[in-house]
C-alpha cells in the first residue's frame, strides 16, 4: 500500500491541476455557439458511424447524470444541432445524430480547443504524455487500454 501522505498529496495535486486546466479550457467556449457540455456530446456523436451514437453511449462519456444528458440532448435537438430517433435495436433507447449545423459548430470549436489542449500539454515531453496517459488509465481502472 502506498504511503498515505504521499497518496493524499498526489491526489490533491492531480485535482488542483485538473481544476486549473479545466478553468483555462472553459475560455475556449466563451465566444462560441457551443457550451462545453454540448461540445462533449458532439465529440462522442461525431466520432460515431454516420455522426451518430446511442444516447446511452453519450451518457457514458459525460460527467453528468443521465437525466441531465437527456435534457441537454433535447435542448440541442431544439437548437438544430442534433436529431434524435428511437434506437431500432433497443426500444427504450435513442440514437442521436449530429446535423450539419451541429457538425460545423463542433469543427469550429474543436480546432481552437485542440490547439489549446496541445499548447497546455506542451509542457510535457512525449514520454511524459505517454506516462500520464498510462497513469490516468490505471487510476480509472481501464485495463483494456494498458
């Protein structure tokens, strides 16, 4: 078992780094058509086949509750960023698809946001980035990617 003090110090440092970095990245969305949660939905959806994804897969990738994701998706449908239809393979589920308007808004934000991420992470070498990726996957219990 790890030294408790060291574990707490490492956790606090990770938590503070995440908080500071996310605050910086929030600026990427201040003058755009999308909010950060909308961007996160479109990130999952646009990566899917035909720019579509099951609603439950979108929910699994979000850090908010299922009812909150459903309300967010419904607002995005109303704004013309997504379409939503019944999942033919799961009668209780739904498929969401990025509209051209949604995909275009996503691409605009993704270009700038990707640049911000690359700039912020450039303080780390490629070896350090790989180590960070391995460590965060390990902390998340993501054994398949290790």
